[in-house]
């Protein structure tokens, strides 16, 4: 059968690659075309467009790049029509993927000429903002797969929509890596991980503050995890004046197995860091106009996935004007030297893992839904 998978970010590439791996176990003759990254391509999918050409952060940045976004949508639709997949799998990336889902059902007001089902893997965070999307989502998405435990109840209770909770795919990804790294000798004893994100715009806002904190901890080695889609030259201008800062590429998980603490931008990385058991501070700073708009629209108590899932402030969030060198230095000191805080992190992280493990192997569960949907497209 033929599968067309669209992921627009690094995290989507990771989850997409594991989904592809599981799809091929169930359908050895699977033909897969994708938008994603190196990981999805490595699993045998034909890569149409890389996510580094798709990622725009914040309201202002999206507006500035509208022409590129619309050109990408047009090209994507044409490519899907040529490929004629049995199932269209949309991984997160809602601004783009929800438009594709709607188009796949109707083209120019008529029933679509794409004879396929749509599966949305990893729900848009409509519980945080843009709930108005849900009625259209119900119309255009044949199968919704969610990975956060509270999402199934949210859709059922508020929208009378039965969605599939499959567990969180990161649990198994992290566990498998930890097992493979068992016995590895750390390269240094005092490592602080810096995970500033994957988009140039967000890195430029947050990384200088993270780096400046390194001057207050000269006994520690700060190691920056470079995003796979960004060139070394981009980072050089930020790090060259710091003597105890180095960097790695494509070794983020190895870095997290060795780190004593981490400074992490909001997003999937906050959850990965927690699953590795590393105490962290969550850092967020966007353009002022994007932040002011978001603050008025987003209606959740926390921005870190760890805190949202646990429904309490497990990790400290330094947001916008609170993200200063002084505040970050203070919070990092607590992570490194407060033994009671370390123990609380250990307990909370264990509870988090148990909650997210309840669904079993998420990638395998999701793949079964995708393959079954493709088989029953008519």
C-alpha cells in the first residue's frame, strides 16, 4: 500500500521514522513518500521536502513567510495527487497539516480526487488554543491519534469524538537508547546540557542568555546540542567567546545520559530531558509581538509538557522577561546543589514515565491504526 506522511519539525521526523519502521513490519511492500527529515529518509521513505525548509516560529515570523508557506502547500497538494496514496498521515505541524487534511476531503468545493483516508498522528494542542479548529478536524480527519493521556478525555467529554490514545512514543525511544548506552563512560563529570531548540529565530533569542550563565559556573562544561538542520557557522558567532562551552551534533541523547542538569527550550525536548532523568529549567523567549499575541490567546497554566501532563510545576519555567541571566543562574544553582530538589525531581520524573507508559508501544500502536486505515480506505 501507499503512504504519504507529512512531518514539519525535528520531533515529527523522529516520531515519523519510528512510525515508518513499525509500518514496514506490518506491510513489507509499503511504498512511503514523506515530508520530514534525515531520520524518516533513513527508514526508507522517499523524502520530498526537508523540515528545515518549513519551520517558521511565532505569529510575526509566519506572516513574513506567507508566500513560501502557500507555495509549499501548493506543491504538496500536487505531489499527493500524483502519488495517490492509500492513506495520508499527518504528524503534528497543524498550521500546514490541517489545511492539507481539509483539502484532501474537498478539492475546489468537490469531493476530493485523492481517494485516501486521513490519519492525524499527534494531536494539535487545541486544548491550549484554537479550539475552534475541532469541528472542522472532526469532518476532515478519519482517525485521530493522541499521545498525551488527558487528550482522549478532552476530545470525548467536550467534543464527543472518540480518538485513539496510543501512549507516548518518546518513552520507548528514550528507554531503548538508555539500554544501548549502558556501560558507556561519560566524557566529563560536570556537564550542563544546553538545548536551545531547532529554529534559528528561537535560538537567537535564548541561546545568548543560556551561554552567559556559563560564566558563573566555570567548574562545569556546558555542551550545546546543535539542531540537525542548522549549519555550524550559525552557532559559531554565539559560542566563540565562552571558554567552557563546546558543542555536539546528532548526539543529544548521549549528552542527556551524561548531563547533571539542562537548560531547555520549550517543546518536545523538555519531555525528553525528563525521561532521561535530568533536572531542567525550561526557557522560553520569543519576539515581543509574538509573545504578546500568544499570551492573550493561549489558555493553559504551563508551557512545558512535563508540567502539563503532571498538572503541577515540576520544572521551573522562565518565560519571556523572566528569562534573564540572573534568574537562570539562580535556578541552575538549585538544580545542581539542592539535594532535596534533586530527590523531588527523581520522584516526579518516575511518576511521569509511569503515566506515559500506560499505553504501551506508541509507535507500534499507531502503525497498526495507520495500516488498518489504509486497508479499509473504501
